[in-house]
C-alpha cells in the first residue's frame, strides 16, 4: 500500500512539475528575423508583429511616455529567445518610469506601432525620421 501511495505521489509531482515548466515556456517569446522589400531584414515578435526603436532613446531609458505609448506600445516578454543571427546577450530589459518592463535589443528599447494591424506590417518605419524597424544591421549597441 505504501508503495502505491509513493508511486501516486511521484506521478502527481511529475505532472505538477511539467505544468509549471509549460507555463514558463509560454511566457517566452521567440523573436524572429523577417524580411520585406524596402525594409530588408527586421525583428518581429513571436506572432510576426514588427518591432521598432526610436533614435531619441538612451540605453535602458525610454523617451516615449504618455500619449506616445498609445501609438508606440512598449514590447515586453518575460524572456526572449534570440533568433539565429543574434545573440542572447543582445536582448535585455529595464523597468520604465511607469514601473512596467520593456525589452531592449543592443540597448535600444523596443516598441510596437499601433498602426500595424497584422504580421508583416511595417507602417511605422521612418515616421518623423526617428522611428525605424529594429534590424540587426541598423542598431549599433550602446555598450
């Protein structure tokens, strides 16, 4: 009887451990490198939504606050899987003044553009000549 109880406990513990591991994996986002005519290679989130940076930002500091964040929502994932052609050290995160976290690529905070309606849209590229798609080629690290 003790043997059956022990086996049952081990099975329940194993199932619980697998459930916890799957929730950790679900919190990760696999950044992708996409390509588009007129833009070239660029970064996108796991759903294919384009990621942007603004030239006015500083390392681990966003200049986009308030109404700006309505048009340019900050990109954040609990963990980011670096795509081929980039390194895990290229991705980081910081806490914004509003207390929310934001992912960085080579020190640059990453954003979405509210004008992009689906995967592959790059409607924010070049806006005001300060917003650009994040590409492994165009972003130079701050470090």
